[in-house]
């Protein structure tokens, strides 16, 4: 793009201030600014400005009105076996893909670099990506099938993510079965709808939310790749939960039995204020309502048996049918507005890191696709086994709580196999434990592995099985 083209484009779109520092920029800075301007999606920015105009600053009372908790199934006994048979058939026949969203900024954790590279192994400090990839490897080996792995990155963390997989030899996966794709980056706007510069030669950009998965999959050729491979179900999960049971055959079978467009795993909320979205039924449709949109009365409402009425939260573990993803990728999702702290330049071109929110950021949410789903099914799971995310540096949902959950889960597996893991005074295992998913990715696979002999376990010290 030439300077004159940029002047015209920006003036047509009310964004001429982006060239305010032009005279102070050197050749390289000018080129990079022009490249950025050429990459701005002004059709999307027009939609952001509309969303901003409609934004009241208050969360709408979305939760109000006649809504009821969505029906939630629990799989046990015969029903679980039947679902698992169907799901394993799907996996065995190469019809299941895994998709991780790893384009977020991980700002609460404050980790430099892609969140997926965060060291979480209690003994080895292996990364979040390690645990995901090794589960896929193990499941593929178990069923003699390929489970292609789609990894969504952002422009910011794409190169380091790819480099991390390369450095780690793709954790044993065949690199031809790992597909990286990059979500769009969106600018932030001030209250007048003007794009924010964070340097004189640079537009602030942030990822367009996990809802960006749909258009990014389509644009990158990810959807065509899935079609070419004969994929039917896509197991979707977030990068920060190393407990997730990837491509869990029972969940896939359940999804297939229900002929669902989307299936959602849900678990009982830790307490009424836990920040999980809740799956509800309203006007014959299923929706996920964010916790911020519930009134305190709704959050705390109880059934006669003492359970919360809106008891189950969604932890972003979903299965999508591929044909639904294809339809939705073209349909587009609504844009959400949030008032946030965004670095910006002052009048003299110096970067300022604001101490309070100063600008509007825009995001799409994957669960808004529910509005178009004809059938959506919800399955309850045991959170101790499958959910302990790394969101914060300390406290709840931190590396420490996540590692404790991993160790506790592996201790349960070992005890199931008759290994007597001692408890400390707090009831947690007295030693650290780590199991490489490629050694055993489930309680059943660990039992098999130990039964086949040749594994010595010394319970008097930390246990590493790899
Ligand atoms: P979170 O909403 O927890 O955000 O993302 P985050 O970026 O990890 O952390 P904070 O909020 O900045 O502290 C949930 C999942 O969705 C992915 C994240 O990588 C994480 O797996 N995500 C989020 C994306 O892939 N893209 C986005 O634009 C946002």
C-alpha cells in the first residue's frame, strides 16, 4: 500500500489520525504502519463501531425472562458402554479431530510466551502442549488411528508456538497431522470509534476471541483439510486445562447418539459465583449465559433438594459436527464489547500503559454459535478428573491448584491399580506423581500397562512414569 492509498482509505473510514506521526517515522516504520493499515478489516471495524454504539456499558439483563437450565445427561453403566462403543468406532475410523484454542494472551497468568508452552508437569515441568499432544498420540496408538490436531494461534504467538512444536519433535506426533492456523487480530477503539495506536508506527491489535476459530478455520483451509480427511466430529478444548480428556470416546458416542450439532461438557459449579457460563434453554433454544449476566438471586436460587437451580457450568469442552462448523464459519458471530486497559500513545507519541480501562476491545465467543444449533446436548462430567485450568498466577485456577489436581488424579489411577499411595495430613498424596499420557492416558490404560509387567514402582518417593 502507498501513502496516498492509506490517506484515502483512512479518510473514508474516519481513521485519518493513524497517520498523525507520519512525519516523524523513518522508512521502515512507515512501511510497517502501511502494512498494518492494509491488513485492517474495515468491514469488521464498521461492525465493531456499530457494536460500540449499541453498547450501554451495563451488562444487559440477558439472564432475565423465562429461561430454564438445559437438560444435562449423566452417562453410567450400560449407557456409558454403549456411547463408548460408538465413539471408539468413530475414533478408530479416523473421523475425529482435536482442536485446541491457544491464541489467547494469558494476561492473568502473566507468562511471557504462548500459554501452551507453560511448564505444568509436577516433576518434569513439561508444557501444557506436551500433555495435550501426548494424549492425542496415546489415543491414536490405542485405536490405530490418526487424530489430526488443529492448533489455533494468534499472529502474536504463532511463530513461537510452531517453533516450540518443532523443538519438541511434535511430542511424537506426525507433523503432517498437526495443523496450525491463526485467528484474526482486531484493533481497539476509543469511545468515538477511533482505532488506538500503541506506538506512533503501530496499531494496537488483539486476538478476536475464541469465536474467531470459525472464520480462521475456514480461511486457513482447516475446514477443507478436515473434509479431505473424512472428519465428522471435532473435539474442541482450551489450551490451559491439562486434565481434559481429549477425544473422549464416550462423549463422542453421546454426541453421535443425539445427532447433535454441538455437545457440551458441563460440571457442577464450585460455588454460585464461580465464573463459568451456564447452559440454559430459552424460547426453545439452547444458550450459554455468562456468569456476569446472572442476577445474584438467579445465581443463588436453590431447588428443594438444596442444589443450585443453575448448577452446571460450561468449561469450553465441546464437540462440533463438521457440517455444523462449515455452516457456522460462513454465518458470522455477534461481536462483544469490553472496556479494558489498552496501551496507547499520548500526544507526543509516547506509549502510555493505562492504570484503568481506557478503550474498547472486541471479541467473538465460540458459544454464540449455539444460536444456530438444531440439536445441542449436554453431558455432566466429574471435574476432579477433567478440569483444573491454569488461569491465574496464584490462588484459584493457578499452576499450583492445577498441579495438585493432576497429582490427585494420577494417585487415584494408581490406587485403582492397587498401588498404595500415602496421603499427607491435608488428604492430598504425600508424594508427587507424574504420568506421561503416552505411558498411560486413562485409568484403564494404566491398569493394562502395569498388568503387562516390567514396571517397578517405589511408593516411598516421587513417581514418574514415562
Ligand atoms: P481465556 O478467556 O481464559 O483467555 O481463554 P486467556 O487469553 O487464556 O487469558 P486472559 O483472559 O488473557 O488471562 C480461554 C481459551 O481460549 C483461548 C485461550 O488461548 C484459552 O485456551 N483464546 C482466547 C483464544 O484462542 N483466542 C482468543 O482470542 C481468546
